[in-house]
């Protein structure tokens, strides 16, 4: 599932996938018609265990694939690397799902962001999985999907081109190619139109055309491309061939190779890089700094812990409000040696998010000490205090829940700017998603009604959720079914 379909999904499925677009695979915009071609299963599913990135579903109807109704699946979808927040799925939500089943054993750890600098900590969880989402639609689109599946392969390929071409950009494309292509009656006619356009216009005017071809391509396109060597570049042709072959399993890659040991000279050079270079943000920055951060977190963790305590140094020239969450969490995940001592040092950090990261991860080394530190930090303002409260609530602490509920009332914005507000940013959405997943699973395990779904009317959503908790909270035991697995990995 790709970026454009994610936006449609985000708008269309507020009850199923919330807050954050869900399933980018490689960030080439793709329609659901194109996603169908990559899917082993198409049908209706219902969420039975809420989750972030990975959730459990039961198959209700099967329209494509060798899957029996009633089967339970753990399914995942890639998250947008431009944001911290994953997709979430809540108990009882239904959708039309387009799933890959072959080659899936676990949800891959997203070890780096799009530019291979710093990953989002929440996406480093190692979770089992049976299926991978390529797309999802609301169930009221049932007939549209069934009708598409009934078409011949050539008719489906034609429909994929019509769907993909709706999202081309560029004036020349829209004026000269799009009307003719949408009126074409065969794939061959569309391909010839595209070929002629590409031959007569510079590549700067091909906005999205190659992506559309790769997404819509079927056997007819492959044959045309092989017969016309100038139609697409060789790497585009390779991708079309891979698309028409069985999918390959994911291969996890570490963002940076960490040597078994460092010489004194290598250590000192990495220390200078970490101390003197500015940290990267989500899109720019120095890879050398990130490499130094990862290597020293494992090979010289005391130095990195001391570096993080000084918030001004760690945040130099970096204006993302949640950067302390990323740095504190990644250090806590990767640090070695006397982990309890290193994480306890983070409690002294001037950046409240780094301090809370120390408390959260300290619970994996010394739970009583970590829980005490978390309770002391629930009074922090903004996301820091809310994160501490959510960590306590996930461990069954109902007294912390009112503070965590405040996340629902914070208006959020989506911004790719390097400057973000202290609240209402990507971290706020990520924490809110975790809260909703916790409440959904807790209500299900306790036999109580599901919490009200958010509507993005933030004050009203908070009031509704507080009323629900006031009515049912005494009968609910807070339960996080994913906590033991994540605790064994020492990942929040």
C-alpha cells in the first residue's frame, strides 16, 4: 500500500486505522486496484486484538486466495517514515483487506528512516506476523471490489491504468495524455499513447508516469516494455518483472554496522563526531553523527548517556519537539554493559523526554525503580508526562490513566517541517494511538463495551472517553496483550 492510498484510507476508515496513514510499502503512490495484483488474499476481516502496526484479525469473507473463513491472522503494515505514529487497529473494526501471505514470518523492524539516519523507536519492535497489508477499504466498497475481481486479466490491467492515471501530476500530462488515456479501450492503446508522449516530452514533464506504469503493469505491459526498449528504464523493467513474480521475504538491515570492538583512536574520533556535529533531523543531517551515535551506544554507552543528559548539546540546531524521545529511546534500546546504571543516568537529563525514556526502559532492568521514576514524571507537561502515564497504564496502573487520557484532547497537526509544536505533533499521535489500543484490548478482555472511536473533534473526544471510563472503568482491568513480548525484547 502506498502513500496516496494511505491518505484515502486515513480519511475513509476512522474506525479501523486511526491517526496515521497505514501501509506504505515503497512510497510509490498506488491504487487499491494495483494493490490487488500483489495480494494473495482479498476479503473482509475484523480486528480481534487491537495493535500498533501489528494486530490480530479474523477472516469473515474470502473473495481471493486459499484462506478459510474464521482463520486468525496477525497482519502488519509499514508506517510512514516521515512520522513517528504507526497505524492502529481497534477491536471490532472491519475492512476489506488486500494481504500478502507468502514470504511473511514477522513484521520487519524498520531499522532506519527514509534517508537511513534515525529510525522511529516504535517501529523497531520484533513482532510475529502471517500477513502484510497492501491496501484496505471500507466494507461499503464491497461491490466495487467484487466486480473488479470478476474481470479478465486484460480488463483488470486496463482498470489499473485508469485508476493510476487519475493521480498523475504535471500540466502537459493532464492536458495532452490523460484525456486520451482515460478514453482508451485497451491496454495496448494506452501504452502506445504513453510511449509517444515520453518520446516527445522531456522527463521533467513525466510527473508520476513511470510510477503509474510500474503500479498498473501486467503481462501486456511487460510484453510491450520488452519489445520497446526505450519505453521504461531497465530498473523500472526489473521492478515490473519482480511484481509479476512471487514476493520475496523481507531482509532486516541494521542502520550501521557496529564493530566488535573499537581502538582508542576510533573511539575518540566517534566521540568528537558525536560531541561536535549537529544531530540530523528526519530529512537532513550528518550520517556520520548517526553512525557515531549507534556505535557508541553499544561500545561506549557511558559517554553517550553523559552526552544525552546535557539537553542543549543533544538538541543543538534541532527543532523537532520530540527529538529527545527518539534519542533517549534509541540509546535505551541499543546500550550495552551496565544498562541499569546507564538508564538511571538519563533520569537526570534536562530534556524531559530523554528523562522519561530513561524511566520507561529502566523498568526492563529494575522494575520497581523504573515504576517509581515513571510515577515521579507523570506531572511533567506535554507528551513527556503523558508518555510516563501511558507506560504505567500499560502495566496495569489505573491511577495513571486520567493523565494519559489527556492525550485525546490535544489537537494534532501533520507537519514535515523541521519545526514542530511541543504538543500535537507526531509523538502525540503515536502516544494517543497506544492509549486507544490499550483501552480497546482492556475493554475486550474485561467484557466491557469498546471505548468511543475518536472523531478528531478533540475536546468532544476527550469528554466522551472520560465519560466512558467513568461508566466502565471500575469493571475494567488494564491489559496489554503485547507487553510481555515487548518486555522480552526490552522495547517500549
